[in-house]
């Protein structure tokens, strides 16, 4: 999109070229990669925690692997690219030294994961669900498995030779493969071959023979392939075998100066990503030295890229096990409630005109609020315009259908689709094309800036003229993640806020210099500067004897300028409470630096995703302070290289709910971990009123709050 390419917006981006410890005192800076691994350690702990329901523990084993895969593809891939694109030996040595440090954290976690898996298999078998090995099966069960393999698996396999006479087989990203050493008894020769474990097939095959009623039995697809190698290679003997898996770099930059359109560039980027360099090669013990050396040489890898482990290499197939029909082994189901203020018999616009409405998902129904807002607008004869930003959109999205319907009804629809949302590019391209076919105006993200803000605008022709309604959120317009992620959203018809959103859309879709915003904090225009002012204002209140405190909740904390401001505020004596789910690069409780700063992380059945910022601002009570919610973390990329929006919250009931949520999480002793001065985390396990955990407490509050309206919902 050309609108922002030649505006001051690009020149405001802060790109830090120095090491963070050149700017932030070493005593308080915690390396972002080590901090992220600490976060994934907390995720793994959910699989180890006996208080977590059994099948949920399998789910967390899968989440841990999925998180680590993304870390290697994105973060390690980017670091490796920068290091080896340079001719500097020092840069490459620094990368290898850093990876050595990361490996010292990763390997113990992988060992814990493998041990937990074996323990959980035993516990699951005691509950009449067996994850069996081939040797555990009876002869009739083995026959059933062989028949299944012949009919449903063998046709989908492609055994490939690995020798000098044939091209080296392509190893796709995150592909799990068997490497075989095959022996010909007639010629005495040996051969190497590879068989990919297909991701399109189910990873756990049910066995029904000799299985008691109400019991379940499964065998893994990988093991079933191994046990039938003789079918794949008739006349040859398997002399040795090895399971391996590759991860490829997903950090592929767009050619900003290209004459091609952004959608063409993204399509090409997606194609190229398949062939990016391998950044991790995993082997399961025992390892065949010949095959190992051949793979390492072919893929041009070093020692720090190799991971030899016990147990499964890919735990993501355990999502299938976690979803089996055993509700007694999973979290109690939760049905989101219809929040107060929403009348099923009236339109959303009547409710919003009554006053600002704050929703908190997944406690509040996404369908009955956010989906309905766009659906009502599409069906409403008074609606003239609908505008949305889309960062990630699911395959089953109702929003696209509503926007298409609105366009077909003659409404003007504009949708800004962020094509560079990592791993969602193809899906976003598809839905962008569907919208264009229907006559919607589709705008793509700005080159150099990801449009990460989550906003929707509806314009209606009412009796007194045009009136605007907006939704400003912390989470994506994505149906599935709305059931799993905790996010806030504000519905408002406040002219000051809706005017800001109108200006922001004009800015994104047209040509203009950076506009002024009356209430909205917009990155990269005014957000960082405004947050820094708010932090400094609290220090001023403190020094002048007025109430002062900062309470902030976010996903990540890494931005250097924000961190320096927080350090200065803490050294002045300001109380700062941060709820940071993932990476946090600022160490709390460091004497002389961050004595008054505390950091905690909430990990549980839902993924904490909402961003909330509270500044006491000299007020006598917290509810009279300043509240903000929005899409941005306190990270350099969010404040400098993304389009983000954060909105103030003025409605009293909304402020009460935000403060209630913050207090529940600050007092949590079930789902909470506290960050220590050395960067490690300790889990809180004390009993008491808050030992049920934040998620259980917030489900209970949502249910009680909604009972007058829908007494059976959420039970």
C-alpha cells in the first residue's frame, strides 16, 4: 500500500543496532531468548503438574513442541541468517556461543518432556486408554494393524533412495522421517532410503481387536510404518533405522523495493519458505552414524544445529490423543456466556448506544458479541459502511461471509488484510481474493509495517445523521482462538474514539500525513511517546505525594526505552506490577535498580493474550485512574514496526471489570509464576481463596454476572 510508504511514519521507527546491554544496565537485562525458553519451561510444567487433568497434560506436551518449533523457525532462523550472511567470523562465533547457551536450557527440558510422556502413558493406560507399542499388541491386533497399514497408509508413502545416482530427497519443514539402511542378501550391497511420515494422515491409529468395552487402544503412525518396512522394501532386509526431523528457517524478508505488488511478493515468499535452509536437525536415539553424517553434510549443518534425544521427536500428534472422547480426563467444558447489556432480541447498536461495552473472551461469548456486531451490520438496512483490519483469520471465519453479504447488499466494505502474518499468509491471501471477488475493497498491509491492530468500524445512517460504532480489541477476529485465548474488546459509539478510528482507517487506506488522535494511542505514531509520558507522570505524582502506581498486563516486554523508563520509575520508588505471560527482558527485584518492580506470569487452560495498562494518575481510588486496552505489547516491534491501537477505557463498569481481572491475576496462587531477580520463575502453590486460579475464578465471575440473563449458560 502506497499510503504510508512516503510519510513520516517510516522515519519514526527506532531500530536499535547496539547490544541491549550497551543501553540497559546488565544487572537488570535478561536475554530475550533465555526469557522465552523460561516461558516454554512454564508451559512444559503444565504437563508435569498433577493438578492438570490427564489429557490436558498430553496437550501441553504438544504445545511445548509446537512453541519450540516456532522458536527455531522464526527466532533461531533469523539469528542464523544474520550471522552467516555476514563475513564476520566474530558474528558467527557469537551465534554459535549463544546457541550453546540456549542448548544448555533446551536439552534438560527435552529430557523432562520425554520422561513425562512415558509417565503419562502409564497413567493413561490405568484409565483404559493405551498408547501401545507394536510389542504390546496381541497377534490379532497386529494383524488388524497390518491390514490397516496396507489399505490406508502404504498408498500414501513414497520410499526414496538416498544414493549418488539420485537427487537427495527434499525434506520439508517439520517433516518426520524414517531413515533405513537396507541390505541385499544376494548382492551383499547396502542402501540408504528415506520414508516420510505423512502429516495428512492421523498420527495415532485406533486398534479395536481384543480391546475391552469402553477401553481405547492406539499405535503411532510412525511406529506402524517402521514395523512394515519389509512391505515397502520387498526382498531387502532392514539392517538399521533412524527417526529424524528437520526444521527450516521461516524468517524470509520481503523485497521492499520490488516493483511487484505485495500479494505477489507474499505468494513468492510462501513458495520460497519451503526451500529455506534447515536450522535444526533432530535424531531419536539410537542414531546410525552413517546416515547422520550424510544428512549433516548434505544440509550443511554444524554441531549446534543437531539435537539427539530420547522419546518421540514430534509430540504435536498428541493433540489427537488430548481430544479423545473422555471428558472425565479433560478440563470441565466451558460455554461462554452472553454478557450483560446484550439483548438477544435487539440489535448490537442499541446496546452500544446505551453505553460502552467491555467484553472478555472466552468468558464472554465471541459469537454473541463480536461476530454478531459484524453480522448485524451486514444485515442492517441503515448500515452504509463496514471497515475491518484482519491479522489472522480462520478457515471457518464467519466475518468474511458477513462482509461478502454486506457488499452484495450494496454497502461499502473495506477490509485491511495483513498478508505478512507469519504462517497465515496463504489463508489470508485466499480470503482476500474471496472478498475482492464480492466487490469488497481489500487493502494489504503496509510494506515495512505489519498491521497488527484489531479494529472494526460500522457507519449507520440514523435519524440525526451518520453515527459510528467501533470495536477495538486485544485479539484477532478468529473464531477458534477466541475460545482459547483471553482477550478484551471494547464496543463504543463515543464520538472522540470513533473519530480517531475513522482517521486511522483514512490513514491506512488512503494518502495522508500522520493524523492527530484525540484519545487513541497509535503505533508507530504516538504510542511509545505517550506510554513514556504516562510512566514519567506516575513518577511525578509519587514525588509530589499523590497516589502513584503502574499495573500492566501484556504478552511480552522487551522495548528498551520502556524498560529504561520502568527502571527509572522503580529507582524513584514507584510500585510497578507487571503481568507478562511470555518473554520479559527486565529483571524484577534487583537491588538498587528494580526493587519496587514485580513480574508474574499466568499459565493455564487459556492462553493469556489481553493487554491492559493501568496508571493510578494521582487518583484516590484505582477505578479513578487511567485504564487502556489494545493490541500492542511493550516490544520494539509493536511500538516501532507495527500499526497498533490502544484505547482508553472511560466506562465505569468496564473499568471495574478490568481492575477485578488484574486483582484476580495479581493474587493468583494456582496459575501464577513469579519472576526472580536472576530471570528464573517460581510457581506459587499456596492455598487459600485464590488457589483455584485466575481462569477458574474468572469463569465463575462471568457465570454469576450473566445468570440473570442466561441462567443455564456456562454451567
